[in-house]
C-alpha cells in the first residue's frame, strides 16, 4: 500500500488527525527523546513559570503532523524532507490537538509543499508551518 503519488495529489487536498495528550504521553516522550525539561515533567517547577502548570513538549504536537504526512497525505512511502514550525500557544495535559496538512504547491522534481498546523479543542492554533515532501512513487507492477 502506498499513499497518493505526485500525479494523484491536487492543490487543496487536506487530511487531519486528532489526539488527546495524556500525562503518560508526556512522560513517554520525555523518556524517548531525553527531553526532561522540568516545564514538562515537574509540576512544582512549572507552577512558577509563565504557563503556571506543565506543558506538553512542542514536538509532541509536531509529531501529529508527521503522522498525517506518513499515513494519510500523501501517505505511506512519503519522504519527509523539510519542516518549519512556529509554536504559538501551549499544549496542556488533556488537550485534544488536531493536526492538519494541506497541499499548497506542486513543485519541480515531484516535490510537494504542504501547509501544516495544529489546533486545540478550542480552535486555538498552537503551531503552524510548512513541510516539503517527496510523495511515494508508483509501484512497479512487475515486482
């Protein structure tokens, strides 16, 4: 199974994925990434910050964009080449984040530029950016 090839993609194509972040997600991400910033894992420390409580790692939300690109649009077989991110609002334990990917340009060398964003359950944009990907190539029917 492969995702949409360059020729199958159209400007304006959109895909989304949502996830509610649990406390376990934050601790697991800290363990996997090695990012033990106390703003994420220490409530006493975090209570003294601008946010007044722990916040999720920004890259957790960004990871949802990767999930959309790798599983839906363009989908399996896509090569992720570049990503810009602007972190605009915090994500807290219990927030439901919806990642959205939209095809905004088909480029030379069969590259595709995508508008990427994540919004929370209150429709607040928590991050946005752009991605550059190489969609999957058609499978060789002889193999």
